[in-house]
């Protein structure tokens, strides 16, 4: 038990300090990619895979590991690159996204590096909407690309964006209250906007924590944003300023400290409860569960009615 608590404490020291650890890996070629260590459960040599007839060709099969059947995704193929032949020659990075275990087939795993979210930058705008890159960074003289996993998962596995439960009446004035949505993934932003639009809530969007904080500070010069901003829904992993650091900055500012903040992330692992408590967010929601999101928004609007 002590070792588990020590591990939680070690990880949560990064929360609110705008730092992260990246696991660096390669697909096919010299380009280096990165994934947040928080999402990684294990890295192993790719075992024998059981093929799934009729599945998306990007899904190479299922790996049976430690009592779990884990779908294995050819990450090179998923982002438009060549298929990685003979999967057992490569490695799989076992991750937890959106409350489910997934494995990414990669050519090699390099090392873990500790860096600052300030060093993680948005990709060049010239890449356009078709790009699978959500951020870039230079680490030890090499360019590292961070893939928009939300976009990959949406295209390969599909995401259910439809509400299953009827929406409750809140009694709140929906012409008065708005919601700030903060996420570096265009796919994720659009998913949230679509669901909130269905229940009649207007959204304002920001592409990262830095942009969101700038907006909040500008609004605070004109009054208390909490008078009309029902909540902030923020991703955690974002260039420039991450979600943990955004919440920390909000709680430290007297004009913003009473804002209701939900951290909404595919980081659905074991450390989130400790992290959310440490930085002072009101709630955590794993992506992307539209009914849970609407339920939390509805509950908040009822309190404001």
C-alpha cells in the first residue's frame, strides 16, 4: 500500500506545475512521437494477436494480457502512414483512454522525458483540419509530434455522441449563462459543443489553457465571470498551459476563484481523484460520455436557477 501511495504522491507533484512526462516512441521512420506517461499502463513486445473479422483494418487484432482482451491499433496506419507488417516484430504501448484499455502498435520505444507544457506548442496552422498532430515540441534537439488521439479514436472506433436520456428542465435562464469549453483537440471541442447545443446552452471555446486564462482575465476586468459563466469545462493535456495549471490559476485569482470547473479528459486512470482534489477542480469526467456530461451541466444549471 505504501508504494501505491508513494506513486500517487510522485505523480500528483506534477499537477498544477504545468509539467508532464512523455514516453517517446517511433513508428516507421525517424520521426519521434510522444504520449503522456499518465496514459501508459505498460509497454511490451507485441504478443500473438487474435484477428477480429470485419473490424476496421487499423485494428490489428486483440491481445490477451493479464486477464484483459485489449484491441491493438496500428498507429502508423491510423494516421495515414504505412501498415506495420508482422506485428510481433514490434512493441505495443498499453494505454487507458476513455475508461478502456487500448494498445498502440509502435516500432520502438525510446525513453521517458520530463518537460514543461510551455514547451508543448500547437502544430503549424498550415497543416489544416486533416492533420493528426495536436502539438509539437523540441526535446533534446529533436522534434517530437503529439498525436490527436481523440481524432484517431473517433475515426477508428467511433464515438457515440447521441444522448440516451431525456434532458431535465433546469429552470435556469439559458440566455444568461454560457459555458467555456477548453480543449486543444478540434474533434473534442466539437463533440462538447454539439451536445451542449442540443440542450440549448451557448458555448465559448478556447484552444488551450493559456487562451482560456487570457479570456477569463479579460472578463474579470469587467466584473465577476461567475455571474454569467455557468462553468468551465477543460481538458487536461493542452499545449502552453495544461488543465491542472489552469484550475490552479483560477483558484488563486480572487475574481475567478468561485468559478465552477470540470476537468474533462481521456486521462481516466487511477491518479485523477488525487489530482482533481489537489488543484481544486469541482469535478472530473472521463471523455466522452455525453449523458454524464449533460447530467453534470444540468445539475449545475439547476443550482443557478
